[in-house]
């Protein structure tokens, strides 16, 4: 029979009801159910014990219990990760670079998962290079460690920030989370987090389908963040900046919502995400697809506009030509976009890699709905649009077997690439074509050369960047995409170590790195880049284990 103590009551009382039974099991094991004499309760030692238990109860709930969960840590006890990530923290690795451990202590992590910890252990114990192992140890859990700003399972809502900006980008969030897909059946609470994210994003899209990033949900009690770059920006349709952080229309943001939805369903076969909220978002997505596939002029030369965005006098964001509509486009069958995945303005509306991603995700949407036995009419529309867009990509963007990054339907084409995914370099990662497809091989050769205006190479780093930062500061993300796009061992290792050797000793993946000076970089805390790197390591663990492991046995979380 259990004899409860005040310490036992205190620890269990601090936990949410989901964890109490597991907490009881653990506390039984570690001996906190023994009797505590009443005289101890008034001592300073007990007061200190109580304080220590309060700080560690989140660890009990999330790490030691064999479950997962959001850590409700006291903010005053936890450093801001923007500051934390700017200097080396924990013990260095045993590798040449001595990369530091950059994880918050368990009580300060925003979500704990023992499934994630298990994968970290399984991967790092087999790695040849301690520095690569440390990078994976830092990057794989970074989204859960630092960006789960709000999660309420009862409300079915979760708010995931991008890192050093307190806003939820549809694109970033999808890319931050998909690396955990193989763990969803192993960790029910992680699956619940996914459902909360999907449901929250469905609400956002239903209200503001053209917008890319959002403020915290009102249920969270978190204050909206003032985005100085959204002040005095004129957007049509109009938006509410208490809900919207930034309303840049990027078709890949909607693709990311589709990808997150199908990723979750394919891993779990849980159709509960397909609720009224979700179907409302899907309706809005198809409306955007239909509207943005149209040319800019009707038969009577009336200018057609369903969305426009422009900075006004005094705003930090730029003015956009043609009343915020940008360059005119002619009908091709592809879907136009106003901004790129980098949040920069498009030159021409038809962004090839974004349309390629749309082809893939519409097919995945149809397959999911067919498997779930729901939305037959939506599935049919998805298949038809996917086929039409696919045909247009091959007919309108390829010249001499080289894909253009952007086209306008009038013959205008821009041959370049940007580091942000979807990119031309990432077409195999997106699932649009195989890495050995002749058009990809030829395009890749152009992209990773001087023929791409945003490729740069220097003494310490090389890769693809974009206009978002200086042209001489490529993004490590481009090197991750390069690895996903080749089976050549030499090319893989070259790209891998260009990334590993350019973290400025911080052991995290930056947004961009100066090609001559690794100490000149942007963003110490960029969760998407961390997740993309970790996802690539998981890919190599399965596809090319001998390159990173001391043995050649493939590893897939939950399967090996």
C-alpha cells in the first residue's frame, strides 16, 4: 500500500492530469512515496527540496517518465534561446571542432520526447565523427526544445515559432516538424502536437489564405508581436495584424500545410485531422489555386487581381509595381505567387519549384482522401490540378533541359536558384523527379556554378544564397538540398563538411554564411535550418549509412 508524502503530493500536483499516472509509477520507483516526518516540513532543507522539485517536475513529466510533453517551465529560470544560442554552452564534442552542446536543460525545453532522445542516442553512438554527431544532437531536437510556444491538447491547438521571431510561418513549421514523422506512432503526445499544429493552421488559412505567417492564437494568452515590416503595408484582401504577422502570398506556404497534413495521416492513419476546420482550409486553398492560375488581363484588358501587396510611403517594406500586383502574367496552367519561399518578392509570378511542390502535394492530398474514404470531389480536383500544373512545368519552364526558376507566360524566364525550399536544387527532395533525371542533372550543374547569379564560392564556404541577404552569403540549407539531390559519395561529404565546418563553433545551422569569414553569418537560432539538416542526416542513415556510421547498417527510427 502506498504511503503518500508531501513531496509526492507536490510533484504529482504540479503535473497535468495526462502525466499523473506515469508520475506515480516513476515516483514509486525512485522512492518518493516514503513517509516524511512532519518535523521536516518546516525546515529550510524541505523548502529548498520543494523548490528543486518544482523546477524538476517538468523533467519528471517529460523525460524520465517514458512519455513526452510540453514543459511548463518558469520563464525567469530559463534563458532566452536567442541569447543562449549566440555563444557556446555545454561541454565540447570530442571531435576536431569541439562543438558545444546547445540544448537547454530539460526543464527549459518547450517539449520533451523520449522517442526523440532515443533516436539521438541511436544515431550518435554509431557516428564516425563526434562533430557531426554533436550537430545532429543539437539540431534534431531543436524545434521541440525551443519553438513550441503554446500547446493545448484539449483545445487541439499548437503554436510553433520559427526561432528568433515569435511568429508561426506555415512553411517553416511544416519543415520543422516533418523530420519527426517516423516517431508519431511511437510517441502519442508528439502526434497530438502535430494535430494541434494542423488544426491551428487550418484556422489561419480559413481566415487569411494568402498570408504566410501568423500571431499566437488568442487562446494562448500570448501577446501579438509587432512586425515593423508589416506597418504601412497595404494588403488586399485586408488582414488583421492581431492574427497575421505578415501577409506575403507564397504558394509554397499552402503546400506546406498540405504536406504536414498528409505526412501526419500517412504515418498514423488518423483521419481525425479531417474535420470541418480542415476542409474549410482546403476550400480556401483551391480558391487561391484557381484565382492565381489566371492571367493578369481579361479579354477586354481589365486587369485581374485577387491579391496585391505593396509598401506605402514611409514603410520598411518596398513598393511593388502595378499597384502591388507585380509583373503581369499570362495563363500557362501554373499557379502564380507574389513572394518566394525566402519571403522576397518574385521577379516573375510562376515559380517553378513551388509549382513542382504543388504537383506533389496535390497528388498526396488525393491519395490521403482516397485512403480515408473522404472528400472524393476534392480528390478529383486535386488530381486534375496536379496533372495540369505538371504538364505546364514541363512545357513552359524547360529550355535545353534547364529549368528556369521563374517564368511569366510571355516568354520571360529567370535562370537562377534560391536556397530556400522549394528550390530547383531541392526538386528530388520534394519528390517531383528523381535525382538522376537528365533535366535535374543538367539544371543542378548550372545551379552549382557561376551560371547561377546566386551561387558564390570563397575560401571557407560555397553554396546558393539569394537576395534575402548579401549575395556573397550563401545558405547552408542549399548544401543540405545538394545532399538530397545526389548519390555521389564525394559530393555528399563535400557538402556535409562545408556545413559542419561553418557554424562558427556554435554547433547550430545558420541562415547564411559569408564565403570568406564564417564568423559573419545571420541567425544563430533558425529552427527550420536545424530541422532540415537533421532530416538530411536521417536520410543518410538510411540511404548512405557507411558515410556517417562506423558500420554500413541502415537506420530508420522505429524500424532498426
